[in-house]
C-alpha cells in the first residue's frame, strides 16, 4: 500500500535537541503507527510490556523510569475496543503512579465516539464516560483525530488537541489533478466535511439524500447537485459496515457519474464492509491509518495514507508548547 511521503517536519524534529525529556510509548492496538512516529522523531519507543493474565486481566509493566518525563502513550481504542481502552487506562495509571511529569493520551481513533448523546430515552452517553475515565486515570492531555462529533472535546476537563485528517485526503486528490471533480457527502451529516474538502480543490459539492418511505421499504436515493458525467469523490469521517458509502456510490453511478472514488479517516471496516466495498461502484478508496487494517481486509482498490508525520509534528509542538492550530492554517 502506498504511504504519504515523509513530511517536511521530519528533519527538523529529528535534529531538535528538545526531545531529551520526551518519551513515547505504545500498547497493543497499533504498534505499527507508533513505530513510524518514533522513527520520524528519531527516538526508540519506551519500554512498556502489556499482556494478560490467564483470567483475562490486563497487566502493564513499565520497563524504564518516567519520573518527571513528558510521556505520550499511543493507543487507538479500536477493535477490540474494551481491551484497548483498558490497556490505555492502566498504562496511564502506571505512569501517574511512577511520577511522570505529564501524560498525554494519543488516541488516533477514539472509540465510543458515536455514543455522544441520548438518541432515545435511557441511553447512556458513553463518549462522556470514556472521557471521565481517561481524566480519572491521570491523563493530562488527549490528542486525537476526527472525532465523530467535535463537541466531544467539551466532555473533557483537560486540553484536547483535535487533529484533522481531511487535509491529508484533500492533498492526495489535489495531486491527482482530476477533471470535472465533485465532492459528495454520502448523507446530510457529512455536508460540512464535503464543503471543507471542496473549497481548496475549487470544485462543487453534491449531497446524497436518502429516505425510507416506510418501514421495511428500500431507501429512495436522490442526489442534490450536478453529478452527471462528473468524477465524484465521496468523503466521510469513518467507514464501519460500509452500507452508507457503498449505497451512495452505487446511486451516483446509476444516476450518471463518470467515476466514483471515496475517502475516509477511520477504517473501522466491520461486518460485511469488505464484501460491500469490493462489490460496489467505488473505484478507489483512500483511507488513513488511524487504526490497523489487517492484510485480509486490504483490497486492491484501497490506498492507505499515513498520519504519522502529522502526529509527529503535533507531539513536537505539544512538547515544546507550540501551536497545534497553526498546523491547519
């Protein structure tokens, strides 16, 4: 799979001497991304052993001193969500009890983000519960990317650095120099994301309007915007079972789109996602590596871009008290 070329920040980060009081650790959810980030920074990962006892309890052992150190723990809370979340919480607790100077939880993919409100009576708000657990465990800061609901930042009483993956996807398609391009939102919720992508590309947007006339009756797909004879790019924050994005892609093709590509930040890819993507009208699917994608889920039509350069620069700026927002100016 193709990766993004190394960013302009890598050389500056590796040469900067201010990383002497900085350590980066990873648990078990996404060691490949952690290794890539540590390689860009030019420091080996800290010694951390995370394993399970025979009864399933998680055991964490810090293999080096973190006293007074600026510690970053990289851990996506993806599948298996509960195991990865507990690994992160216990690791943070271990560092807090070992007198770490500052603990930043680096969570490229924030699990439970879709449970951000009460959709019906007696629903929990689990995204808030996870935020409370991270703070209670001892995290001083959270670094994440493309929360499903941006207001989750307000669930925390500590700083949250919310990185944005859309510029990476936008840059990729800008380099393709695609003619007659239209950015398409697969539903009403992704319209702001589509607009933010279309603006730097100087192209129009379209919206897929799906309606179910009555229960157990197939959805009717309408397209708001001109897509006939156009090269369409669907954009979303995540692809889980892939129903929404593949249905949208098929509808675009049936209604006259010249070609259909798609992109998303988080590749959850659960259930029938791979089969749906393979059988859909999507010609190319561009994803970011905020969570691991197993070999059996990688399709020929997929292109995976790395978020490691962006996270490396963010960690540098956090450690040196620099501005994160200027990354996206």
